[in-house]
């Protein structure tokens, strides 16, 4: 019997009991693969912009793009919790916009939760979305939507003052109702402290081994993304190289005439072929 989908409360309740596996996904096929591997959460990250759409960062990703890809991930899965990133400027400008856009992701793409980047400054939006019945995951540390303000993709909270500020933001997000929190690119000691203090699970990426779960980008962990690889990425396969080799072999076989072979072709019944050829001779 197919087990029912995990819910945001299930994820919160898992704190201290088991480590959470989070994998990003951007289409139905990837969702099916990640879910079959046992992912608890499928994150339709706005990393979509970089690993799928060829953009240099996540800033240009739109609501339409997120809706399109998130709907595919929902269709391609049945057990994992599907969380969609809210794209840059879909929630920062006002509480109303945040609720409307998050609601659209739930209504149209049928995701079960959304993720937002930021600390205390977005707590009014988090509270309003949670009150509207929308589970919200937070994201602190290196928040790629702030790449211009942060001056690049860099490790965050390296000083005691910055780490205390991050801990305050994390507590504020939990109090505002977030069910889980992504911690990206932090010293392992800071992530450990936040994980210890917080009542909700932390999901680390470049934040050490003490988090309650870990997330990696699908393309990074399978070796499909050939752009910049941060130190925190572990490649569990080299599918990019395998794909290049297979595609090159196809191109060579097409040019040499070795593909398609008889086993990839269809035959006409011999009597129909005789009829065809004789009728062509007569005409
Ligand atoms: O966009 C994304 O894929 C993310 C994860 C890396 C946490 O936010």
C-alpha cells in the first residue's frame, strides 16, 4: 500500500528522532528518482535558475517558472513533502503579496509548503502565511537571493556578532511558525548551536554534520552541473560525463550509418512490399 505524503508537522516532529534527507528536484522524473531514493522532502529550489535555466544566479527566477516546475515535481511524487522556493521579490515587498504568491504555489502547483530566505525582517510575512494555512520553511546563512548585498557566494556568520544575529533570526523564524529551517554555508559550530537551540529541524547545506538533515542540489550530487562547485558539494556520481560519452557515441553512429540497426527498424510484410514494388513498376 502506498504510504501517504509526509506533512510539515511530520517533519517538525522528526526533530531528534531521525536525520532528514532533502534533495532538490525540478521535474517529474527527478522527483520520482529522488523519492525512490528515500528523500523526505523534495525542494523545488530557485537553484532552478542556475542548474536548469542557465542563469548566473537565482535572482531572475519568476513565479511562472516556479509554478511550472513545482507542478511537475508534485505530479512526479506521492510520498515526499514538496516544498517550493518563493522566488526573489515574490514575498519581500508586502505581507499581501507573500500570502497571495505562496497560496498560488499551493493552489496551482499543489506543493505542500514554501521556502523563504531571510530573518526577522520577513517574520510578518511568515506569520501571515502560516495563519493562512501555508507551511513555511525558513532559510538563513548564505541566502542566494541576497547575493548582490552579500557581495558573492560566501560563508556567513564567521564572527561572534554575526553568529549571535543569525541565532536571533533563527529563533524569530521558529517563533513566527516556520516548520523547519535551511542553514546554508555556515561554520559547523554555528549550525550546531542553532540546531541545539531551535525547536524545529535544521537542514544543512555547507553547514556541517550536526544539522537535523542535509540537502544537496540534484545536479550537484549526480555530477550533472558543470559550473562552479562549492566545497560543500559531494558528487555521488558523474552522470554528466556518462551523458556526454553516450551522446557522442550516438552522434558517431549516426554519422557512420551504424544507427539505427535492424533491431531498431520496422519491416513491411513481404506480400505488401511485392504489391508496392509491382504497382510502382506498372505506373
Ligand atoms: O535553491 C535551492 O536549491 C536551495 C537549496 C540549495 C537549499 O535553496
